[in-house]
């Protein structure tokens, strides 16, 4: 690699004359994580320009072209399936850092889910914390006030005793680190964490997944775009200083993990919630004054990505003076400043006349700001360093990036389903309640402040205080003077996606709808967090394509758009790839929060209904996994039926005819009934005889989709039955859950007993 | 009734507190500590220190907020307290009042903190609802029913002091709310969520005008903020009564 020094900390790299081996050397030495084809493309570009690039120019291109920034493998597929689902209410879809959807005449809600997987694998506490910090900025930079956080997490089992590859940390260490990281950041910054997933499976031992979502609200006329559309506007950095933390984070995220990943700790940023908290105030107050022309947060790719994308989106260029960036470490060189992903930084486009107002606000909130450049008419990016021009390239070349139509193969699994011997019902039912993916997650949920801001009207746990059980979704009342509510849920079903990515995607959309309808909301929009393995492997790319096809088919039929999203590839380590893990953050609207309902049984004597058809595909079910029985047949979803039944049920709930409702998912009907009993501290007498004809264990533990359990007062049963297609299966009664199938009693368990087992299972891992 | 809601980096319950005062009929104002100057507090009828994580609570919770107040306007705060006007701190605000020496204030204002809000027995942050019993009528509790529910959300809320101080607090009638269990038995965890001595959840100083409370009344102002409103309908949230008591008291004092 031949270098020539041209200014302090800036070198010219001889790429024009580089051989292919030298290109490879440049790629590795500079940590670019680009392919040979991409390196050649850069060489061709500069040959055409007739000059060699500076090291900064090469870094800027590598950043812009990274998978993380450019979506080069996923874009063609996303365009085909995920983008462009028509919606009346969506306002900004898949354009800026978060999606924007109409809430009412005056307000919109803004949200997105994102992954922070690689950093959390290396440094769980810091990685998870900055994952939260980053997603908050994505919502904030639309001008919205962040009001809710969600956090779907995927770990290896806490009691994992298998081999750990070099550099891979034990799941228990990761669990505690990640959860404390989210807790300490989210709680300090004062945004409630209202929903999430804590999923355990050996598939995630090598690749922990940490996803984080945020939702905010904004007045429609105060929405800020991440674009500058005229020349002469000042570019102002506010918030944290720029340091060496988080250098090459996006390149790191676009590689597979290996034993050397630990050495990339520098790629993990350091978060500071106590800088973020006033920064939120500052940005919202500046926005209220109407002085922000455009805004974008500094996340993956740092200053490089932000300046480029903001100007490119508005059709202008920029002059940037890197020596004006405020630094944590004085000896940083230009390329480091340009790609650093230090946290708590925002780039604001401000017109000259408004700078004094911004200065005043910065003083009040004790926040540093620096004018680092301005927009220009020529669509070039030019960077200066103590008077020297050290970068001058067309923005188009850096930000438009590359796209790949990667090869893919769709794996077909041979369909088979074992019929295990009939179990002891009581024993298997109680055992299911203690499996990690069903057991109480209260110890996680309560470490997060889900009440701050006072908007959480349906909490993440439902039921009598002290006896609460899991709910399907949380409901927020975002506006002080309106009864309108926003319901939020997160869903993912990797156990089904692993066997059949297409059906897994349908099932996941179905569950999102189930959860929102169960609290009385109508689904409005979704954000997709797509976590996959290495896309350079055709079978992984096949999983991605099939998942997107499923997500697209389901959402299109339902008329629910994806308004924002994130793709995380390269979740591979030591030859092991994660199963396809599409995570949805779904948002529903409830016109009057006073009509919202919870999942806990309310009163003895009330009737219990089962809504939806039970089927016998047991692939991916918790029951089969517990028995070690094999099945590759997963439930199909009739999305038309999802639409019909969810509308029926929503109408009954809105009319006040339903006392409690819970969807049927992990562990089937049995577990749903148990959770409703636990939360209400009430038993029930259940008869399965009216259900489809199956052996009782299938009736009890099938996870077939589009099903709910509803509790209805005796005086409302007539009205309920006229609206909803459901079967009566029993009554709320006593302090025991008693289940029979016709004449045959299956089990009879005390509610306290169920609760102790359900709550006790994960408790011992609590630190 | 003008209420100064003090703010600094990391306070994060100011908005719901503002709404609670506003709904009660008071005139709350946000007052950032950076904009606070000598003589400014005098014009207010009440000082309110909201919850949150002032300055991150990376050292003892509330210590930095207290140190900054002491450095900037300590004399004004002493005058404010001595004049009998109310000062209230919730959660992190309670921690600040203890660090300032305004609470427990068994014999007026103390030079050094006389008590502490220590790390919870569970050794972690917890967000949950608790049952409380009113122990004494004060200007902050006069209109509050005997038993109420409020949410707690803290990692450092275990009220602790020497036996001598605890005895004085009890003898002076300074305990305003205690944690109780729903069935009336001794409140074990989680009913006493943090291990507070004598199940103390809220106290007032010996003058009766400085009030600190760990649970959050501002998060329980409206009925639908309660966790059980879908099963126990109510007309108003339990936190309302604390704001109501205050408002009535101050207005009566002003009209006299």
C-alpha cells in the first residue's frame, strides 16, 4: 500500500496503479470490509478522475457502500415486497430515519425498529444502551417527542452448558449486560419501555440479537425532514463531542463475527443518557420555534453518512470544515472524525438568521454546538482541513452506492410430523409454564420504567396488582386532551420461520394483528426489523426473500403498511447463522382508551369463548419442543380470515362486550388460559368438546394462528355471539383451572401453583 | 398559585408533574437550574423537584442537584422554607431534599444529611405499584383518603436513618405515608418495594412544609393511569388528592 502524506493526518493512497493484491491489502489495512468488485469500482472511478484519492475519500466511500448504510443486498427485495403498500394514513414511508403516520387531524406518530446486534455481542452493556440511544435519535430527528421504547432480545439459554467458541460470551453474561444497558439508558433518558420480547434459543448463542424500537408524536406542521434543499444553509453539529469510539461501526456490522471481534471493541460507541435527555429538550424547543430547516442524527456511518444523505436527499452539495468539529481527543485525524459514530450528536441545518436562537437554547441546556459547514449548489461534497481541500467527490458516487441481485436458493423441508404418545396432562402443562419462552418475564419488565411520562394506560403486565400476567400489547394515551390511544406490540416467531420462512412471516404478521386487537386497537402500521445470517450464502438470501415475500403478502392483504425498517445481515459466527428472525414493531389505534381491555379474567360466572379455528400442525410449537417430538409442518395462515375475525372482535370490544381477551400463541390454548387465570387470580372450568376434533394435547397446545380467548359477561353473550364467530368453552370459576374434554378430565391445577411455577422459572438468573 | 418546577439535565418527570399542577388549578412553570438566579424563588408559592436521574445519579442519587442548588441559591431556599411555603420532592426530588438537609429536618434545616435513600434491598431498579396508608394529616395529605395506590420507579428508595433519628421522625408525626400490604399483614417485598425502615414511603419536615415521597403521585393523577382501572373503575387517580390538598391549603393561606 503506497501512501503520500499531503497534510497532517491525511495521506494520498495510490490506488490508480494498485494491483488486485494491493487492492486487497488496502481493503484489509484500512478496515473497509468491501468486496474485490467494489474495490475495483473505486479504482476505476479515480482512474477516470485522473488522480489518486486521499485516505479520507476511500473511507467515505467504504462507509457509504457498507451493507449497513446502503442496503445493497436487501434493497431490490424490499422494493419488490415490503415498500409501497398503499395506506390512507401513512405520511412518510421508508424515506427518512423513521416512518410517519397520521394520528388525528393535528398530530402524527413516528416510529422505527432497529438492530444493534454486533456491538451487543462484543460489549453487551454499552452496545444495548447505544442501541436505545440511536433509535431515540431516529424518532427525534423527525421533530417528534419520543414517548415509548420497545426492546426485542434474542439470547442463548441462560443455563447453556455447551461449548462456547472463542470470543463468544456466555448467554447469562449477555442477558444481564444487555438488560442493564437498556435499563440504565432508557430509565435515565425518561422514556418508558412498554413492550418487548425476551426469547431464548441455542440458535442465538453465537449471535445475540438486540433490537430496539422507539415511537414518538409530532404535530403535523412540525415534522422535520432529513434533507436540505437550498444552498447557503449552515450545517450545525449539536450534542456530544466526536471521539474514537464507534469507528467503523457500520463496517463492523457488515461482517460476520469471529474470534477477533473482541478486538473491535472500538467499533462500539459509548452512550450518555444525561447528554441525550437535555438534547431532546433542546431539539424539541428549537423545532417549536420553527428554526430547523433539516435535521438528521449521527448514527451508523457518523458525520459522513449524515452530511451526504441529507444533502443528496435535497439535491444540494456541501462544504465541510472538519477542523471545526468539536473533539473528545485532540489528535484525531480527518478520516476518524468523518466516520466516528460517537453518540448523542445531531446535525441541524439552520439558516444564518436563526443561529442566535439556537445558541441561546444551547446555553440554556448546557449543550455544545459548532457550525461545521454549509450547503452549496454544486452537487459535490468538499471537505477542508485547516485550509487544505482533502475530499472532493460527487455526492451521487458516495451515497447512491451499489446494489446486488444476490443469488438465492429456497430450501424446502421434507414435511413430516411425529405423533408422540399422549402425555400426563397436568405434568406437561405445568412444565410448559416453566419453559423459558413462556415463563414470566416480569423480572425484565419491572427493571424498565414503563410509567414515566404518565401515558401508559395499559401496562406491559396485566391484572390485579401483585398478581399480574403478560399482556398482548401496551396502550399509551399520547395526547393530553384526546382519548385517542396508541397500542404497541413486538412479535417474532423464529421457531416457525426456521422451518418455513414464508409461513413464519405470515404467522408473525398475524400475531401482530392478534396482539393489537386483543387490547381493543385496530392495526395501523408496522416497522420491520429483519435479522438474518450472511447474505452472501444463497440459502440465507433465500430465507430473506421468502420472509419478505410473506411479510409483503400478509400486510398487503390486510392493508397495513411498513413505514420504516432495518435489515441486519451477517449474523453469522463460526459457520453458524441465526434462523430467519423478522421482528415486527406494530402500532394500532384505539379511538377511545376507555374501551381498551386487558388479558386477566375479571369475574366468576363470566363465559369464556374461543375465537378462531384450531389446526394440528405442530412444527415449531413449544409443546413439541418440550417433548422433543419432531415436526416440520408449521401452521398456515389464512390472512383473509385474520382480517375478518379481527374486525369482528374489534367491533365487539369497542362496544364494551368483552371483559378480557388474550391471543393464543406460545404454548397454545392451555398457556393462554393459564395467563388469564394468573392475572385475574381466578380459575375456570373449561370443556374442549366443542373444538375441532383432535386429541386433547393438540387442542390444548397447538399454536395455530388467528385465535383468541375472550371473557364475556352472561348478559352480553347473545350480543357477542351475534358479532363474533366464537365457541363457548367454559366459565370463569373458583381458584383452580380445571380442564376436561367431554367426560374426560385432563387436569385441575390451583392458580397459585401455576403462578409460582410460571414466575419461578427464570427468577434464579436474575442479578 | 405559582409553582416552580425545577429542572436540570436528567430530571424527566417534569411534564406529568406540570400537568398535575395545571389540572389542579395551579400555575406551574418550568425553571431550569441554569436560569435560576438569586432572588428568583421568592416570587413563587411553591418549589417542586420532580423525579428523574439528575446528572445521571452516577454518584449518590440527588447529590449533584443538591450541590448545585446549594452553590447557587442556598440562602433563598432556606428563606423559602423558613417562611413556611411548601417544598415538595418526588422520587429523585425526595433524594435531593435529603441531600440538601431539608428532610427529615427533625429540628429544622440540617447542615448535613440526617438520613439516606439507599439502594433497594432487591439491588435493582423496579417499576411497580404499591399500596400506601396515610399516617398523618399534613398540608400535603389532608384531603387524601386513608389508603391509596401509587407507582414507584427507583433503584434507590430505601429510607434509612439512625434509630435516634427514626424515633424523632415517628415521635414528631413526620411520617406521612407508609407502604402496606393489601391484606393488612406486615408488608414484605414487594409491598415494601425497597426495604425502607418502618415501611416509610413519605415524610414531612418538623415544620410541616417540606415533603418528600418516593412513589409518584403525578403518575396516578388520572383514573386510567392506575393499573387496575379496567377492573376497578374510579373517578379520579389517587395522586390527585395530594395535589388537591396542597392547592386548597395554599389558597386558604393566601386568602387569610
